[in-house]
């Protein structure tokens, strides 16, 4: 049971990190298209 909870938490954390990376790269691409202005 505890092992399953840990695996679930790990997957959840990976998804959160993946979403943050995707959002960050999206904003970086968006600012680059606007000429580097934030």
C-alpha cells in the first residue's frame, strides 16, 4: 500500500514538473517571437 502511494506521488510530481517545463518553454518561445520582450 505504502509503495503504491509513493509511486503515485512520484508520478504526480513528474507530471507537475513536466507541466512546468512545458509552460516555461511555451512562454520562452512566445517571448522570442515577440522579439525577446517579456
